C-alpha cells in the first residue's frame, strides 16, 4: 500500500478534495480517497511514510489522437504552410529507414509516459511500427486508416488497412476512414459494414480545412484542386451541397463511438445537427497541431454545450513539438479565456481535466478502469505542479508522474 498526499486531489468525477490523499495498492489500484486528516487518524503508519506534495493529484491523461508512426518527422516539416504543403512534405520525408522510424516511435512512447499519459488512440498504418507498439506500459487502441477517394480503389484500400489491422492481437483495434476528402462513399460503406460486424469505435479527421467544406458543398476549392493535382480519379465524387459530416455520419451511425478529429472549420449548425442525431459522436481537439499546420484554432467555444463529449489529442510529432496533454490544455485554456469564457479558472481547469481524462477514457471504452480517481480503478496518478494563481495553467506548469 502507498499513500499520496497533496494540496488538492482532483478525482475528476467526484470533485476536488483539498488537502487530500489517495491510497493505492502495489498494482496501482485505488483503495481509498479521503482527506489527509482521515488518513492521519485511520492509517497513522501510512500517513507518516507518505510523501506530501505541493500541487494537484490528477488521474493519468488519455491522448485520443496520435500518430506514433510519424514521430521520426519531428522538426522536419516547416510550420504554418497549410495542410496542402504539410501533406506534400509528409510524403517527401516519409521514407526514412526502419531503424530511425522505430527508435523515434519508442522515444515518443517514453515521452508520453513521462508526460502522464496512460492511454492513447493511435493511428497506425505501418506494419513496421505496429510490431513495437505491444511493448509498452501505455494502453493503446490501434486505428488502421483506409483511404482512396477513387471508388474503383475501395476494395484494395480496405484490404491494405486490414493488413495492418491484422498485425494487432486482441480487440483494441479498428479500421477507420482517414478523412472525408480521402474516402469514397463505397469505401465508407465497406468500413461501415466492418463496424457493424465488430462493433468497433472509429475516428475520422474532420473539417481540418475550409477546402474540405467547399469540396463537399460544390466540388471546388483548394482540397479538390490538390486531389486533381495529384492526378486522382475524382469521377466518382459528387458534391452534396452540405458539409461532409452530413454524408458520412449516417454511415458511421452503428459504430460504437465516432471521434471527430480537428473540427477547425466546423460550424455551430454542424455541431447541433451531429449532437441531435448521433449519440455516439465525440469531438477531439489537437490545437497545437492546428496552430502548426493552419495557424488556426478550432471554434472550441461553440462546443461547450457538449463538453461531456470533448477529448484532447496531441496529433503527431510531424505537426507538434511535443506529445504533451498539459501543453494542449494550456493552449485551449488561453484560447477560451481570450474568447471571454466566463467560468472561474478553477472550473475551467476542472473542465479541461475532464476532457483530458474521463472523456477520452469513455471514448476508448476504458472508463471502468481509467480516466478518474475512484476506488477500484487503476487510472495512474500524476501531480500537476507549479499551477499558477487562481488555478491557471502557465508555461511553468508541469506534470510529474507519481505512478
Ligand atoms: Zn491525425
């Protein structure tokens, strides 16, 4: 048994305990949560041995969107050039040797553990990286992406995604559509059939650019121009007059959960329609990647009415300087304050912690064991140190891994 005492314990689901303590067994399973006074009276020997921390004990973080396989691209792609340039650079740099790719992926796993992350939703399209991902303490759900906007290639694209998918044992895996601009209706139907059969969670890069909206509304704009420039056969693509989600969400209605990643150009109308019609939809923000690629932050303030469905991701080291959930939280906090969000900063911190822990755990279907500090769970424990005045995350705030 081990007792951790701190200025505050944020259980996430059961509120904040000032001057609180968490008792865990040798496996990290939570046995009791209470005030330090309670432990001093009821477990005096443990209380004497316990370390007393300055800061807030929080559960381990859930990073719902990452591409560990792209870690070798850190500092290789210039910032702020937009998605078109980013994708072109990605292709150019993608072919590093296997050793470089694997050692960068291992380093990324290590970095995430250090940053207090306990569970990851990871996009993995490479059988090379797939093989090392089983040797980690992190809980990883693997997403194999299918992509081909040309409907005649749907069969082959699905088979390719299935090759990586089959490398992983167990059921922490899904075949998912990459994005609306890279998946034909036929391919989306194939993924949907697979979803219905295996009841998997799914995810999709959504509305990362305005060009994607234009593509679906009128088959014009920079996304369609890029696909044309790449020489892709677009004859099977027909615009719908509406944003892409009105087309693909009904096809993913049977998936256990759908994670909409980025949402940089999602409108209030889109959010209301999605939330009214689909109870399996979650939203993921990777703001530092959006700043890196498009230099734009999604309109997060429009999503606050569905804040039980908001999660946080880091995206990859190709478009981010680090894989740190606390840094993502700071960026979101600063953005919301700038937008004049009225909540007090402690309420804001509690909301962001919820997005970074239990909401992600719910999306990944691991909330029975992770995502909050509750008796019987093994969420991992972290210490939020150097939190600023009024509970604001500052540049000096950092995470220390306790267990
Ligand atoms: Zn991504």
